């Protein structure tokens, strides 16, 4: 169900409520309010994809990196460009 922002016609107070679209008209009448149209909120996660993977996947990536050779270009991410796995060939 979507979350809507409402504004009271009497007091001007704003609040959020989660209701069905079919119940909107009755909600307006019951609470003597109107819907506030604004900017939508974007949900986001923190962290990179590698930190959210299973240990089995990470182990498999280590095996691929070892088999790829000395010039493997497996990076953690585009921001810091650090390698995930340390080069064991010194």
C-alpha cells in the first residue's frame, strides 16, 4: 500500500498515512483533509554488492582471481578501485 502525505483543512497540520487507493475518497471526508503532492522518496541501500554476497560466492571469486593470473583486474568498486584480493604473486 502506498504512503500519502495529508494536510488538515482546519489546522494546516501535515501527516503521513499508509492506505489503499480505493479508500482515499472516504479518508478525505472522514479527516477533512487534502493530499499534499510532493517529491517522491527514493530508497537506497548502503554498501557494495560484494559485501552483500554469500561466503560461497566470495570464495568462488577468490578462485577465479587466483586463476586469472598476475594482471587480474578484479576491483572492489568504481569509487576506490581497491583490489578485492591481495596479489599472492610477489
